């Protein structure tokens, strides 16, 4: 008998077929049960391997053994005349048929009645569709809200100075800003910030283009003509979407009545916008109270305030404001701006006797006259922290009072951000400084500090973009150091060496500094000696820049003197060596940061080392 016929006689083929069909049925059942029981992926592979081994063993068993009436025996021991292999063949045929029927049934049920994968996919598609519908509805609602908010919006453009001498722009700006500040108080009315609106001074853009740029639907514009003690104010309210004039009026008044005129204009605007915007507007919402009864004091206040905003001649500004409060000692707004001027003067290289004492006195006087003011709280908090007269807890509390009193104060948000950044909590500072730019997108000083904080947070590309924007807009200071540092860290060494000449010409030894940082293994004794020799003579922007450069040059002893300038630079990525030094620990202890951290938690850069020590990354 041939080998093939012997395999057939011993039913090896039928055993293999029966085993294969049964294994397939078992795998189908396990596929369903495995999903229900959430069996691991390797479980199915293991079962398949066991079945494969079992298949080989079944074929071997069918060849070696045979089923007899007395049970299973080795095939070599069975008398072929008494063999029942034919009966076994019929049984195996029936088993294969049953298994095939079961397999087909399982296939049909799985394919047409029960397909967990299909059901799951259908459920996921349904859930995805539901999420998509919900997102679409939310987006539609947000769009409708945004359109409504944009419709209820206005920008107050700087009033044109039509005076014969052309020297009354400060007065025109004061009129426009009083109106802007009044409209800000109206609930449901979006008002573009002063700096953003005033950035369009002198532009030849059409009103529709300005409105689109500022994302507002209405424009208030006007002009002021002043002659002696008489003033003519013209104002008009325009629906920029249709270029339709909703209201216009001209007022001729004595200068003593100028504040009353502002109140008239604000009330008239509200009346004109009632129907146009569909808001429940009331004139008392925008009432402009007379801050002073003296036209001379008001004029001096406007002059000083204009110079403070421009940071152009702060000593002259202080002189104007001091004259204003001398004429009217009850002029709260003049005291408020005077306190801010005293505080800002040193950081902008203006020498004033006892500036911080004067800032405190003026701000306290302003709050006594008008407790609702916000800026004096910020000034008190900042000065108290710099001078050490207030704890960090108290100074930050004052800043929170300022934010509560004026949630739309850009400078208040900036100063609060600087405090948090200086404490090492850059993650808390970033939302505040971003809010500053949201309130006032044209606030250059806010953009400059945002750039530095982004750099500190490791987002170098964004920092470089903001730094360069600030330099292009004329805000030049720490950028002369940090633009080259960002470029160097990005591997753009050649650009880093060229950047200082493009940014400013303040005499910073940036070339020497980049050499020290770029090639730390070289001998830079001469560069460091030149730095130490020139540290008190270079025309630098402020003391902070001297400390920053000293730390970068590795002259840590020159970087430990606590200044009254912004100290957030200590968290720069380039200050890693300084942060590991004993001098750094001395500096932050003198700043009161360590005591504050132990009470309120360490920033992400630092951690406590026992009860007495700490370490910073």
C-alpha cells in the first residue's frame, strides 16, 4: 500500500480536516469572547500558536494510534481484519459536517447579526457626529455672540487739534480720552483701547478700514479748536459698517466749562447709540464728573499726562503735575498721575530727589481724595516692594486691589505681571502680560516684557519676534542684550554679533559678552577687565542692565546689589551659572524671595533643600 493510501486508511486527512474546522470555530468564539473579556493582544497569538502545535500532534496521533472497540491502541498492534477504520471514517465525516455547519452559522451571525467591531465603529461614528454637531452649535453660538459683541463696539479716535498754533494736541487727546474712559464703563459695550485707537493718528485710512483693524462697528471722531479761554469741540458718531452719521454736534464753550462739555458729549453719544446698538444705555453710566474746577489745573494735568504716556520728558511732566496740584490740591487724578510719574522716573533715567517717597505720598493723597482710583494702589505696591517698606504679600495685595478697581487697566496688569515674574512665577505672569496686550495691543512696553517672559519660558522664536517688533517700534533697552542671546542660542552666531548695531548704540560690550558665552573655554580675562573698568561709565539704560551684563560676564559680585529696577532677568536661560552661585542666593535672600517662597511655595525653577537651604535650576 502506498504512503498516501496509508494516510487515507488511517484517517489522518480527516482528523486534520476536523481539527482545522474545529480550531477555526474556536478562534471565532474566542474573537468575540476576547473582546468582551478584554483579553490582551498577545492572548490571541498564544492560542493560535497552541492550536498550530496541537494540529501537528493530532496528525501524529492519527498516524500512530487507531480507535478500536477496546479503545485506543497503537496501529501496529491492531489486527487489520478487525479494524473499524471505516466506521471511524464515517464518524469523522459527520463531525466535519457538523463543524462546518457550526462554522457557517457563526460566520453568518457574526457578519450580519453581531459584529462588535462594526457596532463599535458605528457607535464611535455616532458619538463623533454628536460631538461635531455640538461643536458646530457652540461655534455658531460663539460666532453669534462675537457678532453681537462686535456690533456693540466703538473706537474713540484722537480728536484733531484745529487750534491756530497747532500746540493743543495734548488738550485734544485729553478730551478724547475722557470720553473713551466714560464709554468703557458701559456694560455690553466693547471699547477699543486708547493706544490702539490713537495709533491711527494722522493715517489716511478710511474709517471703515480703521474700524475693521480695531474690530469695532462705530467710530467717534472729532476736533478741538482752542483760542484763549474759548474752545470749540466738534464730535460725530459714525456707523462704520454703513458709513452713516448717527449723530454730530458742535459745542462752543468757555474753557471753564470744558468738563461739562465732555459730559454733554458722552450723554449725547449714549442717547444716539441706544437704538443703533439695542443696549439699555443710560446717561448716568457715562457721566463725567468734574475732577477739578480749575481750567488751569486741568490744562497742566493734560500736559503732564501726555508726557508721561509718551515717556518723553518726565521731569517736565512732573513739573506740570506739581503745578496742577498746587493750584487745586483736591485734584485726585493729578495726584494719581504724579505718583506714577515719581515712580517711573528713575527707571527711565530721570533724576528726582526722593522719588519713591514722593510717589508714596502722592498716591496716598490721591486715594484719600478718591478711594475708587486704581493706579495709586499699583504704585504703592510696586514702590513698597522695591524699597522694602512693604512685604511681598502686602504689595501683591495692593496690586490685586488695583486689578479689582480697574479690570481694564493695561499698566496695572503689566505691573502685576512684572511682580509675579520677578518672584519666579513666570507661569502666573504670562496671562497678566498677555491680558495687557489684549487690552492695549499697541502697548510697546508690555510687548517688550512679554518677549522677555516668553524667552524665559523657553519659547525663543516667539520671544525674538516680539523683541524685534519692539525694536522696530522704538522700545529699546534690554533688547540689546537679549536679541543677541536668543540668536546665539539658536546657533545664529553671525546674526547675534550684528544685532546690537541694528537695535541700539548705547555702548553695550555685546561683542565681548558674546565671545565669553560662545567660547567659554577660552581666556576672557581681558574682556572681563574691560567690563569692570567701564561698568560705571557706559551710557546704559539703567542699573538692571549693568547687573545683567555682570552676571553674564561671570562677574557675580557686581550682580548682587539689590536695585530698584525690574529683576525678572535673573530667570533668563542664560543665567544658569549665576543661579548656581552663592551670590545669587545672597541676592534673592536680600530681595525677600526666599522667605516668601517658604511661606507660599517655591517657583518651578527652585526647590527647598532642608529648612535652611535651597537650589535653583
